[in-house]
C-alpha cells in the first residue's frame, strides 16, 4: 500500500481502495507514516469545511465538513495499541481514510463536486 500511495502522490490510502477488504489504512503526512489497523474514531470535536479530492475519484474535488479534532484508537502493524489525539489537516486525512473503511467516498458527503479546486 505504501508503494501505491507514493506512486499516486497521495497522503492516505485505505485497503478497500486497492481491493483488500480489511479495516486498514495508511497516512503519509509530514514525513510520518501511520499504519492503522482496525481504527476506531472515539471522539470528534469541532467542524471545518474544506476542499477534498481522492485517489478513487481522480480529477474531482468537493467541499466536505470534517471534525477539527479527533481521538483515534488503532493497532500498528505489529499489533501494538495506539491512541492518538489529532487535529487540523491530519484529522481530516484520518477521517477521509476512515470513511473508506465503511464504503463512504467524499463525493457521498460533499456539498458540491467539481472538476477543479476553485
């Protein structure tokens, strides 16, 4: 998944996007790679609308409301439990990838979907 994410130039990738039916996603953001197995978002706070795109819906963008802060629990690739409190853009990425695990694409929840980022 890491190689696929890197070659696609994305910041996150969920296993179902590459045909693997597991509750796993990865996020590569600011030189940190998060490998999340069986994630659960246990807390959501705030709300912020911003533009999102997706490797599964190339060339289209839409405005999506996401929490500004979340708490997420998951296991890393070795099975070690991890709890993270994250905010801002990283929280948005985690929520976007988490949605993929439940079969939700950003276009399903976006206010609008267009061809460019304006």
